[in-house]
C-alpha cells in the first residue's frame, strides 16, 4: 500500500527550502518544532551545532564513485521523502550526505523533506522500536509512489550505540559525545554503503 501521497509531496520542502526555513526560525530562537521543549535554550545550542555540522558536510563529503554510478543507472526515478527536524543531530549528520547523493544522481533521485512534528500521520507509520526517531527516509517511485525501500533513523552501528547508551543509562552529554565521535571517525562511509545496498 502506498503511504506517501501527492499531498505529502506538494507540502514537502527541497533541501535548500528546508535549510532556509530552519535558518530563519533559528534567527527567531526557534527550531522547526512547535513543541516548547524543542525550543529551550539548550536545544537551540544543539541546533546551532547542527548548522555547523551541515556546513562542514556540505563542503567535505565525497560520494564514492561506485555509488554515484549506481544512482545514475537507477531504472526508475525516486523521491527520497525524509522526515526531519532542525534540532536533531542525526538529521544534521546524514541529510547533507543524502542531498549530495541526489545531486549526483543526474535527476534519478529528488529529495522531499517533511518536518516530523507537522506530519504525524507519516511519522506514525515509520516508527523505530515504537519511537519517532529521525531522519527517516522513505524511497518511492516518482510515478506510482510505490515504496521502494526505507532507511533510518541512523546508520546501523550508531543505532546499536544508542541502544547501548540507553542500557548503560548514560547521561545525554556523554551519549551525545559518543554518537558524534562515531560520525566524525566514519566520515559518511557507513551511510554510503547502506544506501548502496538498498538501492536497486
């Protein structure tokens, strides 16, 4: 059954539109969420860090040539519908890389971004262990909107680290340091491999 509709796609943002939206809101001391919890001072500090991560990844990410070839040779064009929020560190670490893949696909992939808390009906269909973890990527055929694959909310080793951090009851700061330390060492390679294995 198709879960993504044409209405969802019409209401989605391009990558550039989303960055502009997130930046404008941040300048008003807001994130993309209306939930007061996600607009507290400490969350805004994390959001500021996320912009730095995004800008760094936009400049430094190199997509593996084999993945570029596979993207360019997709038999069917795809929308990558991704649930996002500006406060989310995993979104900041993965979204610029996915956007770069789409840019290099020669029109085979187009990114469509939905803000998580403004699209609960979609988010609730793509929960991770019952939680609204993001980013969540849903790939659909651009013509039929048939679902091709899903990915997310983060590379598998990071998901394992998150579960381990919870098991050990680590505080947020320590868990945050471990997760983003992993991303820094991995340099987007695991995400690239996981997408390579998923696309057909």
